[in-house]
């Protein structure tokens, strides 16, 4: 069990209101990702759920019970920190056994559960080492191991992969997703990386300045972003925004088109432009094109032969256009 | 060529370092030598460096005349007592300032340090009168309390610097792992802070051991520690250099030995936070 409900939760630090009244429900077994730019309040919200910060007002319910005033240790949640936060003076085994020791389990039980968790995370051969003798990836696995041993009702991840290098990040991302499928527990994962959000989440919650901009599945957010912020934040490279005549002609204030939804041609098309730069990734090619409406990014599958300075014609896929009004809200 | 030059440079630096060390430790070496001289040799002019009649009788006379061990125990009780008392008060203070800093934490720390800037003699009369009224003149209790107060700012500062180095996330992790405040301190905070606590204790034992202003002014025969014991040999009847030297060596020997064996810990303690 691990259903988490936030009811009119607010948080202020002194006079600064970080989180205005906020309502959110995370269902049992769901992998929810909080995503947003730095300083948007997503980590603060996670810390409120964990109990590491006090809410200014509102209620936090865990499995239907009001946990607003419970201490972190009584909430039955486990957290994985960005800095791993391992106990440097304890071995891996002791680190992972610490929550069980605090729960008053017998040494035999602790031994059994720790070795089971170490097995799952491929840490068996490191059990006697201290955190200082491990690599970044191994430390992160120990931190995850410490979280899973006591079978919490939900896991909280606070940007757990930001200290790892790019290759390791992809591997650990897969491991966490696999872990979620195996354990089927609720997980709340905070990140500023929209790729992590898109690849891991059942449900993405997009934050901006403490406010939830949109909640939905990755595909929903990609296909039908509710406003300009979500449209610009989800998807890489970013969605192109076009204003002015071209937008008004199509009945909107701002027109959005993703780079992958534009056809290119050397001879004919709706918009004319000049190639400024091409990025060749092998599987894809990104072009940055200067047009009358401003700079536009285009993504093409495979290798496409355009050089800097070439004249190019662009045609948007009409059914893939996103329309936004003056307030930046989506026009259905 | 470059290697030769660097060797010459190293020899030069080594000689200079030995020279400075010799100058700094010369008074102690001279005291040690004088303590093995007769009173006549001690005041000989020109001074005798090594060619004198070596004797250890000064040490016996000093012990016989003024009961070294009585003063030694006073020093032990006063220095360790005041340090432990300071620790009991400083640890919660440093903990709260390091982990739950308020808007005025820095000001409070500066204020604490500023009390060390005032000369001790400035409060001699009030403290003397308080001790007199409370009947605490010539008592070890009074010295324990006063030396504790004198060293408290340093103890708090040192512990604060150490505790500040412990990442808050580790303590938060302990809380998430189900540790209450007692377990958080017992299993996580203290084991991580032990090197810091140890060097703080060590330094403050040394400071209290060597403290001579209050120990000289507030003690009589009863509670006098080793500092007063040394001072008693510079008496109005005339100086007895050899005996004074023997008394000094006996007084500083315990702390010198303690410092020698713990110098690694001490250096780490003093430079902590300065070099990361």
C-alpha cells in the first residue's frame, strides 16, 4: 500500500511563498515523476511528503491516514538522496541494515534481508566495504538498497542520478524502472531532466514556480500539452513556437510545432529558410534553420544531406500543430 | 642540474627549519639542562652548557618540599573537569547552531568569540569577590567553573566547525531510516564527530593545564595546580634557578607527553575547516 494525497498543501519560508495551495493524488504502485526547472519547488514538495520540512498549511495523507504532523520516521517512507547520504563510518552491510536495526529487528533477520537486497542490487561482494571505497554507481545502489530493505509503503527519490556520468545514468535509470516493476511499490521521483521523466514515469507532474502546470502520462504531455510552459519543457529538442502572421492565419496567438513534425525539401514547401547548423547524430539529424518567423529546429530521421547556408523549404504536418491563445493556454 | 638545485634547496630549507625549531624550543631545553645543575652551576657566568656536575637531587628536593603529586592531581582535576563540563554545555549549543541555524547564529558565534578578546584581568575583581562571598576561594570547584567559562567559546567554535562539516542530508537519511533524535546522535552524529570531539578535548585540556592567571589568583595551598607550584619557586627569599627549573619540567612534562602522542590529532583539529 502506498497511496499519497496532498490536500491544499502550502509551504512558505518566512515571507516567501514557495508552494501555493496544491492538490495532488499519487495512487498505490504508481511511478510519479515531479519535473520542472531548478527552484520550481519540486524538491521542497518531496521533502514535505517525507516529513523533513513542515507544511505551512494543508494535509498530507498516506494510505488515507493524516501524516501531516508525523515525524519522518513514522511515515513508513524511504528516501534516496542526490548525495547518496550514506553513513561513511559504517560498512555497506551496516548501512543497509540500519533502518532494520532502528525498527528493532533481530540480527539474524537483518542479515537475511540485507543479503537478499544486496543480491538484487549486485552488491554482495561489497558488503564489507565502506562507502568511501565504492564508485558513484555502487554508492547509489547502496542508497537504493538501504531504501528497499524495509519494504516501505513508498519510495522518494530526490534527483538520485544527477551525480552520475551520462552512461551510468542510463543504466541506473533502467535499474530503477526494473526495480519498480519488481516491487510494484509507489515511487515518487524528482528530476529536472525531462528525458528521465519521459522514460520512467507512469505519471508526470510538471511544476513551475511551485504550481502544478499539468499532470498526465508521458504521451499525454507530449501530445496535448496544456500550455506553452509544458509544451516547451517536455520534448527534446524543444518545440518550435511561432508568433505573428503565420499564427494568426491559423487562428491562434502562438503556434507550436515539434521539430520531428516538420517535413523538409530542397525545392518546395510552405516556409522558406536557410540552414545555419546541422547536428548529425547518426540516427537523427537536427537542423537549425533561420526563417522569416525566427529560428526553427527540425529533426529528421537518419542522415539528411543539407549544409550550412543551403536554402531549405519546410512544411509542418498540419494535424501535429499545437495552438495556444494569448495567455499561453492550449486551444482545443 | 635542476635536481641538484632542488637538493640544495631542500638542505637549506631543512637547516632553516631546524634552526627555527631550536630557537623556539631553546627555553625548554635550557630549563631541562638547568634542572640537572647545582644551584651554583645554574647561575655560573659564563653559563655552562653541558660541562657541569649532573645531579637529580633538585627533583627530590622539590617533591619533598612541596608535594608534587598533590598539585599534579589538582591540575588533572581542574583541566579535565573544566573541559568535560565545557563539552556538556558546548555540544548541544554547537549542534543547534550547526544544524538549525537561525538568523542570528553568526552574531551569537561572534559574540561568544568576542568575550575572549577581553583581558581576563578586567573581570578579576568581580570574580574574586563572587568567589569570596560564596566561600569558593582556594577551591577546585571554582577553578573548574571559571576555566570552563574561559574556554567555552573555543570549545563551541571548534565543535561547531566540526559539526558543520557533517552533511545535513546524512542526518536526514537517518531520520528517514527510522532513527529518533537519540539514535540519530548515538549512531550517526557522534561516530562521525568523534575525531573532532577528541581534538577539541585535547586542546582544551592543554589550555586549562597551562592556564596561570586564574589558578594563581584564586588558589591557596589547597587547590593550587602545577602552575602555582612552579610560581612558588620564584620566592621573595631569592631565586633558586635549578629548583625552579626542576619544578617547571615536572609541571610541563605530563602535558608535553600528552601533546607528543596526540600531535597528529591536534594538528588536524586546529587546521580543520581551514583546509578542505
